[in-house]
């Protein structure tokens, strides 16, 4: 749902970043703003591995936060497994 992998480029096509007032009006940084919000936002802010300047990562994070999508890596791995199973079944 909402994601497409482009094999030739080995990455997602046109990742979408979702910005709410929390992100648009953050006084200093997204991580500080998310840390103050609590819940899932705080969990992401405190992982220490978030790079919001990486737009693909920011896209993945905001899709997880606001659309409840699984992380992109998990989604991609599930697609690969499904495709492999289909190829094995086809023969």
C-alpha cells in the first residue's frame, strides 16, 4: 500500500513525506519536537539512529507515524519473499 520498488534504481519510487503542524512548526528540530510529543514520536526521537536530513528516511518515518505503515525495510523484505515464493510455485 502506497509504496513501489523500482528494481532498476534499487530504491523506492517517489517516497512521500507527511508533514503535520508538529513538523512544520517545530521550533528547533524534528527530533526535539517529536521527543516532547511522547508516544511513538518520542520512541523515534530517542532511537539515536534517525537522520531527518535523509529524505527517504524521513519519508519512511512519517509514513510509519501517520499512516501506520510498516518500516520500508520490512515491507521490501516481505515483497521479496512473496515474489520468491511465487517464482518457486511457477516453477
